[in-house]
């Protein structure tokens, strides 16, 4: 039986690797590809809804030690800077985490927990992975590795100082 489970495990790894070959990672410096988030409470948030704000998409896992250190830092940073137009979303990489556990975990946090994301954003070489999108919708940062306070300041302060783009005129 152990041999069979190893075959399935290897097959699953091969399928994941093959699926990622065709997936094109978002490119830094250009317009960020659109996405749609499904928050833990069921609310849907699209990239269009976030235009004019600086957005951090943080991919994390419950078993990831750097993630456990980074989430409180991100949360405190968000609590202090959200009034300047920052939005932070914590995207779980684990479908198996029960919804009740996710809700308990984020009950004391300010950042929005995300259950699912639709779009080309995914983990890059490990968790945590962070994407930062500026007010105009350009992808300005995409890297694996945890943010610390210095890195957050370096990446986010210049973006938070940028003016929001003019609103998009409705189609006539």
C-alpha cells in the first residue's frame, strides 16, 4: 500500500509541475493582470474594485514559520497605513484548512483573509510570496520571502506617496 501512495504522490507532483509550465507569472513593471478574491466571509473583491489603492497579495501557509512571523508585521503595518490607501490580503495556499480555523486565526487581525484567488497569481518558489500593485494597477513587486518592517517601508512608502489615478470615465 505504501508503494501505491508514493506513486500517487509523485504523480501529483508531476501534474503540478506540468501545470506551472504553461502558467505565465505576472511581470513586474507592467499592468497587473486582473484577479478576483473570495474572502473567508464569501465577499468577492476584484482588482477593479481596488483601483486607486496600493494592494499587497500575501500568499501564506499555516505550517510556514516565516509566514507566522510576517502576518503580524503585515497586520500592524496595515493598521497604521490603511488610511493612506493600503489594502493587504492574506491568501491561503491550503484548501484543507477548515473555514472555522481561518476565521479564528484572523479574528484579531485587520488584514483580509482570502480563501480563493482567480487570476495568474501564485506562489513563487515558496511561501510566503508577496505581490504589490500600485494605485494605477501596475505590478511593482513580486517575490518569494517574508517582508520585515524595513522591506515594507522600502517597497510601500514610495507607492503610498503616489497620487491616485483619475477615475475611469464610464463608457457612453
